[in-house]
């Protein structure tokens, strides 16, 4: 059974930090591209960051470059999103996504991040 379980969301003040985790199971984690998306109320889902399966390729959305860092631990089959210098506009539900292109993809249930004073 495939599972992607996000954790680490919560309420934080502007300028603060949070670390999201996505624990994966039920598929070959090391073969998949892992991505973080987010969706704010009334907005489309936005790609935040991705990390490649074998070459370590990493990319970020323009709105989070320099503030967010994606990483993964293949031994723990977990992907992380370190979020620093958070802004109110980072408020959204954050989703973990695993994809093996043209084969399969999976989504987590999401974790709420609220940035507010």
C-alpha cells in the first residue's frame, strides 16, 4: 500500500521557519522524483520544489528560491522541505508528490502551513 504522509505544518510568524517531512512507503522511493506543491485558497496548485531520483537534480519555484531547501533521505524514504524566512504569502496546504514519469504518481494528504502574526 502506497503512502505519503506529510507532517511538520503549523502556525508560524513571518520571518520564522518550519520543516516539513514526507514519509513514503509502498514504492521504490529511490526511483521516483519527489516534489512539494502548495495550494492557497482560491489559487492553483503551485510547484514549490523537486528533487531528482538518481542525479540529485534539484529545482525551486521562483517564489521560494533562496528561502526553501528540499532534501531527501533514501534510507528513511523521506523527503524534507526546510522553509526559512517565511512570508504570509507562503500560507497554503503543502502536498508531497512522488512521480515515476509515464508510469505512476502518488499524492499525500497535505499539511497546512499558516504564516501570520
